[in-house]
C-alpha cells in the first residue's frame, strides 16, 4: 500500500557540525549557502543518521518506491535550500518528492502564528487528498521548529495518523501510532457559525467582541492583531480545521475482537533452530500474546519490511524478525478485517521489540 509521508524540514543539513565541507555554517553570520552540487554529491555517500534530522528519521522508515514524500519547509532561504537538496536526494528512491512551502513560517515572532496556521492548512489538505485516494499518511516530525512538531503531533493524534520522530537521546525511531481516539468535536459543531464567520475574512475586533460577549468559551481561541482585527489563534485554528476534517472522515475504525485462546495455541512456528536470530522464541511468544493475533507461523512471504500487510481483507500481516543475515519471516494472522483494522494492528506490531 502506498504511503504519503509528510516530513517537516529544518536546517540540520546545513548546521550539523562534523566533517561536511560547509561545517560551521551559521545564518546569523550571513554565511552564503553552499553550492547545490556540492551538497548533492556529499549526501550520496554520507551517513544518513548524521547527515540531517530528516535523513536520520526517513532511513528508519524503510521507504518504498511507491511512497510519496512531501517536504514541508519554512519560508526562509535556508529552509527552502535544505528541502530542495533532500528532494534531489530522495527523487530516485520514492515515487514522488513534492515540496510544500509553509507561507510566513519563519523566524519572526509576529508572523509565527500565521505560519502555524499555514502549516495546519497544508498538512490537513494533504491528508484529505490522500484519504480521498485511499493513501495512508505518516507524519515525520523531526526537523523544523519545535512548535511545528508539537502541532503536527496533536493533529496526528486527533486525526488518527501515525507520527514518527527520532528520540534525541536514544537515536531510535519513536512511533506515535494511529490511535482510535474518541474525542468530542461537538464544540466546533455547536459554534460552527462563529468559526466559519471568523475564518472567512478578517474581522474587526469590535465585531468579534460582540460574539464573545454571548459566547465567552470562545475567547481562549482568538487573539487580537495589530491591524485592528481579531483572528483565530493557532490553537483555535487547529481545533477548527482538525474537527472539520475529522467529521468528514466518518466513523473511527474500531479495534478488532480478541482471540481468547492461550498464546501457545496460536504458535505454529517450528522449534527447529535453522540459524534463527537470538531471541526469536521470546519474540514469537510476545506476538502470540497479543489479543488480536490468531496464528503465527513461518512464511517466506513475510520477508522484506519489518512489518507489512500481506492480506488486508483477511487481516494477515508479515513480520520479519532479526537482521538481514538471519532474518525470521513470519505470517501473523489476526482478527482484523479490512484495510483500516489491519493497519491498526500492524501499527501495534511495529512497536513490538
């Protein structure tokens, strides 16, 4: 199944301090950007874990040729430069690499709120378009401003989208899985007339105040601007846009039913060693202990990605345990039925160690 990967882009490709030819680059010193071809050549042989925050995370996502990579970058020369260099690097590795400039998302504090709104708008538009085409979205929120990462984490949780990033200390891929959260969008529905009105065009603060007198609960979601108008705050805009998209997505997928049999009854993996990776027996036991798993057996079809959906209709997932030299491919049958439930269980298996 193709994925759309929304990846925020920062400037670590330029600012990381190591042996790269432009090491020590600093925008505060008005340093010129390095030549495009110099960076492109260096990236071809660089260690992905050290090259940039984005390459470090994407290297652990196991990119496929069918994936669509969208690079969300700030409205700054260095943000655009890093995104273009990453686009050049990944162009031959995935189906499409698209750039999305987030208008007004830069260093100025006065513009940052509008930049966050533009980020939410762009991300939700991409999620909606992918959903219409049956494409799963994953958010890679490692690079860029900290506020970007926080907003996309919240958006992902509320829309049921998997968010991944690299843990700063342990250098491991951390997955915030697609969660079947139930949250109440009735607040936005109840005040839909206000949200639509204030989002339609700039509104004078006096006009907005007349609304707020009768609806004081809306006050934390707006902020006054220097132009004499009042707008939705970045948080208010996120709440409104996410609720609107969530309501358009229909009912949330439910977890499948549990298989109440004992784990040993689900284990059909031969106990003969066959040069298997260390710890494989404990891993299979943990798989069998998952309530949604009905059967685990050896199957070469499970080779390749660590976790992949083999048959979404019948809830069959391939899991590959171990390294390339002694991998143990497994066929995991589950109680999930259909694409959404099977992806939900696959996310659960990805977190298993």
